[in-house]
C-alpha cells in the first residue's frame, strides 16, 4: 500500500528544513523527527540519506507505506 502523503512536499521539507526533521514530522515519524531536531539532522548524515531515499521513492511514512505520489 502507498502513503497519501505528497512526495514533493516531503522532498521540499527535507531539502530546506531536513536538518530539523520537519519532513519526518510531516510523515508522522515523531520520534525520529525529535531525534533529527536535537541532533541537527542526525549530524547531517541522516538528512542526506533521507533526501536520497525520498528522491529514490523508498522513503516511508509512519505506517511503513512508501511515499511515491509526487
């Protein structure tokens, strides 16, 4: 099953506010969003990995559904 979240919005949030984990809050991943927020994007590495996963179409929401719809 696929998520109803927008991949474009997730991508833009990650691109511009990814170090604060805003894209993770958007898809419902509150726990890791808080981790990103206090660790500055998990030291920048997590932010880059998330960005690549969103572009590649393998980023998932809190229920494990892939976010593929642009």
